């Protein structure tokens, strides 16, 4: 998303110029009452665009290999916001674990027969970024990711395993991978995470502008600090369409 500081400042200066011209026309002996400064105008629609990735710009082979899995039962979640069940627990991961547990054990489909994926677009893309990015950028404050004391998270606490991720024991007993509500546990059980490149571009650009940084450099930094197992895709909505056309059932994250 090309929303540069230059565009932003040009529109702010234009607005200031209009106000200054109006002031000159006013009667010097009877100055008008002070008016609040007009907020800067957003960039015009023509300044907003997204890159269109070529097959060589992302891991196309892995993308299609994941979607064309032979698992007979496949569900893909649409994750737009980084919703929390309680502090420290991301809704996305608990839904993935519940899907796997119900399918593998409750329905008798068996291990290895349930495919679960998630497409991250919108603010949920922050779940794909490592601790260094959470420490540097105000994700917790900006997107409502707070700890039990109401303070913004400064690390991606939702990704780290909460157990040893053992496959032993009763799936419902706790203390094993089946009751581990982390991104790492979901990945170890075969979950697939696809990250919308358009959302990554947009939110990196907007956060960079707010912090006075370079949008392109911020995007490159986020891309370089993506967690293992998260796959960039050209567009989240396009990934959902491709998944459904290859037999996946789509569910909105609740």
C-alpha cells in the first residue's frame, strides 16, 4: 500500500494553504474567531494500491501442496482479528485444536485424517510475527492484545508452546499437545497458516506512517521476522477461494 509520508504531508500543506488564503481575505481590523486546525486529509484513492505477486514471489509449490492434501476432512478458518478467549489465549488456536480433537477422537476419523488451516488477513497477521516485532511495534496496544493486568503484550505469547507437546496420554486430560492452546502446538499437529501479503503490506505501511518510519522497510522487516510455519500468500481472500475449490470447508472465526 503506497501511502507515503510525502503524500500525507502534501495534503496537509494543501489544507493549510486554503486556511491561510481564507485568513488573508478576512477584515484585518475584525479578525475571525480562532478555529481548530483542519485534520490532515488522507491520501487519495489513486495513492492506494497493492502489489500483485508472481508465482516466483511466494512459495507457490508449498501453497498448492498444502491445499491439495489427501486428508479427507478439511476445514479452513478465516481469521481477520487477533481475537482472544482470555488474556494469553488466542481464539484461533483453541478453535484449531478443538477441530482436530473432535475430528480425530470424537468422530473417529483418526489421526492424520483431519486437515485444519487458517488464513490470516486484517490485523490478525500480527500473530505471524515474532517477539522482536512485538517488542518494537505497538501491536498489543493497537489491536487490543492485553495481558491479565490489562497491559499491552510486548511479545507474541500466543505462539509459544504451553506444554512439552507430548502426544501421550488422554487427549482430554490436559498437559499434552491436545490441550496446548498455542500456535506451536497447532503447527506440530499439522495445521497450516497462510498470511495475506496485502494485509501485511497495508498494516506495515500504516504502522510505519504512524511511527514516522519507511513503509517499504517496515514491510521487509516484518516479512523477515515471520514465525516458522507461516506461509505468505498473495491475497487472503484468494487463498480462501483456492482452498474451497480444492475441497476445504470455510468457517469464520468466532
